């Protein structure tokens, strides 16, 4: 008998096929007839049992079916095709702005394990969420992410902050607690912060995140009014529950309330949000509020025109004076230090050969790989090895045009 057990997979019978759930929000199907070829089987939660098949044969054959199934991986929230990026996928974790690791030559390292969101914000800069028009989602293997992150920390050779963000909601990553634990165990990691819309948080979950090593939550709270908050979120949204969890977070870790000022929508909410944040004062871990300027992005959702920076800062300074609250947050507030630059294998304008590996986030975009970097290539319909002219190299985020 062969009993195959999995930590990140679960199984459910649906008609004549098995639904394989992966990391809670992703799935694919395997037809029963393919499983029967391996042997008589039964499933239970996180395991599949082949009653008369030797373990080695069952493992080899079933892993082959899993590999094929992952090619059809989908996201239950967005319905999008999903690319699973793991150590043997051939997709580097440096080079893309959508997933993996982004190093901006400072002591803060961005780590992005997933692209997906449970909200549908009308001002989303990356068009994430329920009605997203993006081609695909990405999810990264935790062990691969930690391995590559550790290499970067060793290269920098200084104390660092990990910033867990995503093009969406990082708490949708099923192994987020384990990921934080892994990162907190690295000697040079001194701070771990995370962006979140807060909708998936409970008091118990906050406790687990704090115990794992999370030191700050950056909470996207954009209005105190329930109707306006729901309108901005683009879907059902319980702002009262978010306020409750916001009041609990500073008992366990630092809280940063990070509203986006969306002109014509929540202009009058900023002062209310500031006063709410000030109520966090007391014998706790600490809090602050940092207001962000809504920016127009070509591929984002743009319900209004962004404020010019002079006007934005003028408004923020007026609010600072009116509420006696520091609102303009800069690098010094987070002790951000410049660090040595990670070498770039390409120069802007350089023509290279690269291998196309998968679809990119945007329509007609593909991802290509060369010299251990991922390169985003728009409007590409080719396959295999292609010639690319590099058009962007900033911060080891690469883009190129196919020739």
C-alpha cells in the first residue's frame, strides 16, 4: 500500500475527477481514469492512498500527474490561470516587479510571494482583485523564496528590513506565518513589515503573526464611513471590523495606518482617520499614520486624476498643523540605509537572447529568462529563444522589447 501525504495539497472528489487544492486558494483537476491507471485509490484530506500499488511506483506516477496538473493551476478568487514558481520552474525570483524579490539598493527588501486580492478597490494601481483584467496570477514556493532571499541578505552583509507586500493581499499566501518564521530566523533580519487590507485578520491571527516575528502591519484603511469604505473597496467590506482589529494590533506589534487619498472620494476622511489613529496612543507597541497620494497608472484603475505633488504635500502639511500629527513619513523614519548594489547582468539598450518561460501579468506580456533574471516582455507572441532589446534595468527589474 502507498499512502502519499502532502502539506500544501488537499483532495476532494467531484464527479469523475479529483479536485486538487493547493495552498488553499488554488486548484486543478485530475481525472479518475488517470489515477486508476496507477491503482485503486481513495482520498482523505491531505493524502491519497493506492491500496495495492508499491510506494515508489505510486509516488513516481502520481508526481507526474501533479506536474501536468500544475500547468492548469487556477485561482479560486480571480479565476485566473496561475503560475507556480518553484526552485525547478526555471523562473528566477529577481527581475519581475510582480513576484519574488525586489531590491532597491537599500536596507529594505521587498518580498512578494503571491499576486491575488480578495477586494476590488476602485483605485487599485495594479488592477488586482475580483474583476482584474490581468492574464495570470503567480504564487511562489516558500522554500525557494527563502533560499534566494537568504542569498541576497548575505550579499548585502548588513541588517535589513523585510517588507512583505504583493500585487494584492499577502495574507492570501497560505504559508505566510511559516514564511515570516523563516525570515525571522535569519540573523541580519531585524524588522519584518507587511501591507494588508486587514479583512483576513482576527485577533488570533494577529497573535500568530506576532509570535512568528512580524513587527509591523501597514494597514490600508481608507475611510471611517462604512458606505464610502465599501465603495472604495469595490465589494462587501466591514469597516467596523477593520477598526476593531486595528485597535488590537498595537497590543502585539507596531501599526501603521496607511490610507490612500483618492481625490473626490475620501478627501474629508483624512482628518477622521488621523483622529482614529491617535486613539491608539498609550502603553502599546506603537502606531503612526502615513497618508499616500493616489497615482494614475496606465494599467491600474483610475477613477479620478491624481493630485500634483505640490498640492498633495500642501494638503498634508495643513493636516499636520490642524491635528498636531506627523504625517509626512520618510526614509529616516524607518532607518532606511543605502546598501551596495546588486550587480545587473544587462545594460539598457543591450540586445540579448532569452528563453520565454510563461505568460506575464499584463495582456500579451510574456516573461523571459536570461542570466538568472526574469525579464518582462510586452506584446510578444513568440515562443522558445528570442532576441530582446533591454529597455529597463532599474533596481534589477528588467523589461525588454522582442526583436
